[in-house]
C-alpha cells in the first residue's frame, strides 16, 4: 500500500478523472481515522484555480455546519518515503454513506421528499446567514445520507468538478464564487425553487436536465403551469407554485418557505439550532495582514533570487498580536507554493523543554531527510545536542552542558559546518518563533552561522519575537544588535484596524451582518489585539452579553449593556474559570493533564463517574470556547482552545497530587491498550514517562514500536527501540532484561535493514550476537547470523558469507532447531548457484521441502523455486514450468500470495528465455512488478524492471530498455541491493553500445569490471557481459579476444535451451567468418539465427553482422545474409531495424 507524506495510507482508489484522483485512506497521524484524499493533477488545471485553492483552504475550516469537511491541504512531498513533489492534495471526511441529492430522491415517498427539502431549507438559511459560504448552492453540490440528513459538497471539490464537467451545471467561475450575490437570501430562495422542481422531477422519473426546470419555472411564474398539476400532484404543485411566485416577492425569507410547507402538508417543522452553530468558531484564516504578508513574500523572493547576504526578516509585536499565526501562515505558503524550490523549517521555544537546546528541533528535522553520509560525518556532534534523535531522551546526556567553553566553541563550529553542508545543496528558509526565549547555545550558533557568507546566500531566516519580553533575555538583545546589518526587512506588527477587527468578529461568530455600534464598542475595549478579541468574545458569551437566538440561529446583544473586558491573559483565565461549577472545574483540571485531546468516556473513567451530566458539561464548555472539539477515530475528542488556560490550571498543582493523577490516568488508559488494540498508547506512554515507570515503559514502547512498524513509520519505530535500550542502561540489574536488550538490538537491525541502512543494521545484529554469547543463547544466535548473511549477500561480501555459514553449520550440530536448519539450507542453495552445482541444489531443495511444515510455506515455495531453477539450467524447462504453476495454485489455495513474486519471475524467465514467448513472459513480469509494488518488495521490483528492460532490449526498443534498467539500478542503489546492479549495468552498457554512445558504454564496462574483481558472480550471469565485451572488442578490431569471450560464455549455456545459448552460437559463426575471411555458404548462419524466434532480435544481430562483414570487404557473404534478412521485412516492428535495412 502506498503511503503519502508518511501520513496517509492508501486503501482504495474510489474515483479518477483528468483533474484529480480520489482515494480512501487511513490518516496515520490522527488515530488511524479514515479520510478521502484527493490528489490533484496540476497539469490539467489553471494556475488561478490552484492559487484560489491555496488561499481558500485557510478559510474552509471556518465552514463546519452542514458541509463535508476539508481536513488537510498541501503538496505531495513523498510516496512511500521517496521524494515526489508534483501534485497538490487535500483530504475530506469520509462520506461513503451519502449520495448526491438527485440519486438519493429516486423512489422515495413524497413525505420523505418533503422532509429532505426542509433539511435543504435549513442548510440554505444557514448559508444565507453565515459569513463563510459554500457555493454554488445547487442540487449538484448537495449530498443526502442514508437517514436523509443533508450536507453540502466541500468547496474545493465543487470548484474542481466544475473544471472537469465544463460549462454544464457549473458555470460559476472563481469571480462568481466570490461575488456578493451569495450574501443575499433571495439567491437561496431562487435556488430552493429550482432544487424542489429538480428533485420532484427526479422522484417522478421525469428528470432530463436543468433545462426542464427553467421551462417549468417560466410557465409557473406566468401562471401557465396548470398542466404540471397532474405530474406533481396537488400538494407538491401548490408548493412549487408558491415558490415560483416568490419572484414577485410573495415569499421573502426561507422561513416563509418552511411556513408554506407546514401549511400545505399540515406539518409542524421547526428550525433548530445545531450544536456546532452554538460554538464560537476560532479556526479562522489570517486576517488583516495582507500588507505585511505581501512585503514579506516579496522580500523572500528578492533575497532568494539575488542571493542577498542580507538574509534576515524580523517580525515582532506585543503579546497576542498574531505573530505566531502570521509565521505559521508564511510556513504554509512556503510549503505549498515554494515546495520544489525551498524547504521551510519552523522552530519554536517550548517551555516544557526548557532543559533542551532549541536548535535540536532543527537538527531533528534535517537529520530525518539529509544524506546518510553527511549525518554519519557529524553524528557525534549531533548526539551532544539532540541525543533523542538516536533514542536517548535523558537530559543528563546532553553532552553540551558538560563541555568547557573551548569545547563548546568547537561544537558550535562543527554543527555550523553540518548545517552549511546541508544547505549548500538544499537552499531553504528557517522560521524561528519566540526567539527571545531561546537558549544561549542556539543564539550563539545562529550568530556564528550568519558570519558565513555562503550560508547567508543559501538560507533565509525569519525571526519572530515579542516586544517587551525580549528585554528579559540579555543574550537575545545583544544578538539583535549584532545582526542589525544583516536585516533585509523589519516588520513591526500593529493592532488590527476596526474593519479587520469586524472581519475577525464575523469569522468567529460566522455571521454576515454585525451592527456598527457593536463593532465600535468592542474595538474600543480590545484595541484590535487578536488574542484579546478571541478571549473577550468568549467572556461576553459566557456572561450572555451576547447570545444565540434558538428560534432563528442568530446572534443578539441586549440593548445598553455595558461591555467590560479583562486586561491581560491571567485575568482572562480567571474570568473563564470564575463562574464554572465544581464538575466543570474537575473536568478542566483532568484535561489539563492530557497531552492529546481525549473523548468524554476517558474523562468519565478518570473521574470515576458515568453521569450523563459530564457530556452536557463538556458540550457547554465547548460552546463557551473554553474547550475545543475535533473528530478522531473514536468519536469526538476534547482539549483546551486556549493553551494559556491549560498551563494556568496545571502549573500550580502540588507535585504529589500531579503524580497521583498521572497514575490514575495510566490505570484508565491501560484498559484501552490490550491485545492488538493500541488506542491512546502514545498518551499512555507520555504519562508513564512522567512517572518514570520503566518496566511498563519497555512493554508499551514495544507495543507502539510494532504499531509504528505496521504502518511503515520506521523512523519512529527506531526511536522507540532506542528508548527501550536507554531504559535498560539505567538498571543496575541489567541481566534481568537481557532478553529485552537482545530482542531490541535485533529489531533495530531489522528496522535499519528495511530502510536500506545495511551497515548500521549489521552493527546492531553484532551487538545482539555479543549479548547472546554471554547468555549461551544458541538458537537466537543462529537467527542473528542468518539475518547477517542475507545482508552480506546484498553487500556482496563473500568472505563474511562463508565465515558465518560455517558458524551456523557448527552451531546446528549442538541444537535441534528446525527453522535454523531450513534457513541454513536456503543459504547453501544460494552458495551452490555460484558454483553451478545443480544436482546438489536439487538434493538440498528436496531436503528442505521435506522439512517444511504448514507454518514454513514461504520456505517451501522458495525451495520449489530453487529446484526449478536447477531444472531450467539442466534443460528441463517443461518439468520446471509444471512444478511452478502447481506452486502458484497452492499459494492461492492457501492464501499465501507473499511467495508469488519469486514464482512469477521464474515462470516469466522460462517463457521469455527458453520458450521465447515474449508476450507471455512480459505478462508474468507485469504481474511481478505490480505485486512487488503492492507488497513493497524492492528486491523483486528491481528484478521485474530488470527483466522488462532485458526484453525491451531483445525487442530492439533501446530507449525503453534503458529507462527500465536505469530505474531498476536506482531502486537497487537506494535500497543497497548492490549485487543486483551488475546485470542492470551490463545491459545498460549494451543498450548504449547499440545506440552508438560508446564513451558512456565504456564507463559502465569499467563499473562492471570492478564488480567482477570484488565479487563471485554466477557464471551464467557473466554471459551478457561476455557478449558485451565481444561487441566492444570487435569495434576496436580485436577479433581473437572477441572470440575468446564468446567461447568462455558459450560454456555456461552449452547444455541449455536458453536464448542466450542461441545468441552465442550465432555470434560465434559470424565472428568465425570474420576471422577466417571465407565462407562456402550461409546455411550455418541461417540455421543458428532461426533458433532465435524473436524476429527483431534475429534481424538486429544479423544486420550488425552484415555491417561488420561489409567493413571487412566480405561483400558477397554480407549480400547473401542481407537478402535473407529482407524476407522478414514485413514482420519487423522495430523502427531502428527498419531504418538499418533502408
């Protein structure tokens, strides 16, 4: 399964068109919740649409009521941990239970039809009143659930689908989407009339297209619609008639429509305010910073374009002014718009990590993506500042604090060099928030780097700090003075204007119209400080100075009510807690202990109550803006909206009470972490770490590591394994935990091997092996040595392979270990291939098959495959094919598809190399490639691509051959499957030779020669190399050496029916003619060539021979062969062959 941006695990493709592909996916970072992810095809839509989507995303979270929610928007940075920066994506909540409106109304009763319409009326009313809109409002953009609840299509999908379907029902362009007509209730009344007609027609089975609706509206609007009474029925006709006449102002509001429905259908439907509408909305876009943002982005572009040495932008202002909000918006814009050009990192000082150096945040992010060799070069210095990168979270291990001043300066210089080397090839932006709170080392390090000219030309630094607070840090004020001459732009954030404060109020309350008097009075108290606007508005709602009318869902304020507001954040927190009851306070107190948002059921468990009052109180706290709710995988979860309030509640609690509460939470959360369930496991680990419960931490680190490994989050899994080792190191009685230490080191070996860090993997396997020696764990030691051998095979280290093979053999003499014996036999089979001992291979495979039980299916299939490979080498292809196809059937019957790649490859080889059925061979290699990608099996993905490249070469499609082989070699290199590249490089060189690119060809031959010098290569794998050497030596006129290579290669395939054998035979005959310069007839040439069933390959080889014969003035023989080739003129598919004949 593909994983996008190391977060979204693709489950299924739901729909695809030229604009986007939509998948069902798992959000790994959000409790494994299901989402729909839309991957946008940038090349098929205009830039203005993309720009609109980018700017609109920040507004979309404001739209909560009645809408399919958009959860995330960004750039596809990686797929399966590989860089990929091509397309934008966005995610929405899953809506598989919903149908489009016109589909949902087919076949339902008129009663339900009217109920659906009333739900649409409610949505229309909310849209007309809300400040944030979802437009256009039409039946194409309305979904209906199985229980007939109504939701609107999300804004981005509606817009993108308008580009896919063209004019049709989506004629509104961006300009129309943003026009004022959507602010008027009349727009929604008219649309409701059209929607009612369309759903009625669809329900009656008479709907064709939107033109029908326009005709009916026109007739009924001019009192000519009596003919439709029979079609719709009396009640429905009367309702449609009332709506159509509303164009003459007989219906002036959506509530008038609801009254008409109640009257005609004798109903008592009432508008109800949804729970979401009662909440203040603080998830709002950036407001009032357009001018500052424009200046900053222009400055960034100028600095980057001209490599300015003035590379610092300062952004500062008073507390609550919106500095962090602006910096995060800049990061969002950089990540979305400048992703391909500049990588942007964001750093922020964290009070809870006051013992750590802030620069470690940047180091963690760079280490996760930087070149392995670069990281290895500076590993020692990185560990001194960020030991947790390598699994050590103990603050005492921050080696920096133990260094003398001189050593600290050396460390700063080294870390600076690391950052400079990284940024030399990767220009970027570093955003540093709240820098006035940073530690001395971070300030000194950044100051040191800014002295380096080539660092300044590659990195742009944006620094944010609080005015006033910065004076408390003398080191920071000195730093600001020092960098004054390097500042390109200094942005002092001022309070919002009254109009922008009004816009912020409209967003929070989500209403279109607010009285000028309220705005003026509110601005007088808040003075345009965004944080005070938010917190003060909560306070006004809590004191019911402003309130929501339950009858129409609109906000009101009593006349002549005084509006006083708190003067600072502490007073805001006091005001929020002032009137809360005991249960509310207890709930808030418990939530302050949690690291992540939690559901009500967990809060109840901690409070040891099952009262329904808890649900009601939590809803009230959300409505007041004290708590913030979001949807997780297990329903709604809650946390503080205001981070200051969490700190305010938690900081003054007595330490012993804190520990008791954390213990109580651990007991509760452990109930949710059993068997395969790992709900809230990271939250549980957080509390265990605070309490220092080491034994439990080891257990839950293991569980979480397994969970992370299962979702392909390998780096995080590695970090958890390091944490286990760190805990074990602290124990005085470490021997009690020796099994955990061995298991963890083995697991680190496996994890590092999975991300192709094979040398590092070997280090941990060797550590585990050393621990086994002290404990006399023979079986575990055998398992470790087996894993090491397979890594050594990947790295082509023959001496180590031989050494550990002997050690395993000796160890097995002293223990009865079936799995170890089977693994040992697999290794013997592999080693026997390199020496061509086919009878031995067959005997070993028979022994292995006889040992395999039901649980050893993978090994059994492997032995069958190896046995068949030996048969193929002995010209028994038919017997081998029969066994292989039987094995495929057995795999499907036992649902063991994991073993299929190796079988598919062997079958493809038989059809391609021995039967010469090219199409059949390629079909098996295609299957191999697809299943390898699905299983994320890089080994067989390389093999599939290599074979596709080979057959493209055989079919004289050299461009495609080079593409496949190059891709195979890149994947092999990235995954340290080094030994696999010999085959790829040989055929890449052969392809380059055929294309006349001789200098590049020679470069690859040199690489191949080094492979041969270093490694023991199976003799049959050397034959393509011998053919290549034949061609290159023929090119320079060294015919005898060319013949020597052919004869050497011919030995490997003499006793086979392989295509390679027939190629060698034909080349030998042609080269013999060239050496002896005489020929009685060409019968031998024809006989040899006709064994090659691939016409294009036959023609290519003969054509090459003709050109060589002509160069040697052997014209008569060349002519005879040429006329033989001409017979196949109409069977040739290769353009290159056709051109050669001409």
